[in-house]
C-alpha cells in the first residue's frame, strides 16, 4: 500500500503541476494590476493582442458566481458599485457611502 500511495502522490503532483502551467502568479500587485487593466480605454494589450485577466476559480465557485450575473445588472444601472466577493457574495456600495452585503441571489433580488 505504501508503494501505491507514493505512486498516487507522484501522479497527483504531476497532474497539478501540469494544470498550473498556464497560470500566472502575481505576488503583492494582483489587485492593482487588474484595476489598472480595467481602467485602460483600449484594454490591456501585449504585442498588439488583447490580454484578459480573470481570477482562477474552481467550477463550483464559477457556477455560484454566475447566478449573480442577472442580479448585478440593476445596481450598475442605478449607479451603484456592485462587486462579487469570494466565493459568491454580492457587495454593493452606494455613492452616499452606504454598504450592503447580500449573501444569496434571492436576497440580492429582494434588495
């Protein structure tokens, strides 16, 4: 069993390493880089090609966050500042400084 366990650990390490090869790790400056890229009118480009930055979430979290897609449209039209916090919690900041955390899609729809 110990030999099988060692083989499985090696295989997991190999699979995780291969799955992360396309990822980029930003240390200390991640949020600033994303904000700067969002502020640019023509988007972020490298060698004339567009570059898009997204957080790398597991499929379950992506599905949870996708449920808020429709609900987030209305706060944008009302000039509120919605944001999705990890894993999938809606945070809304109004111009007058009021802040609201909504912990479900149903709660967000009622708000």
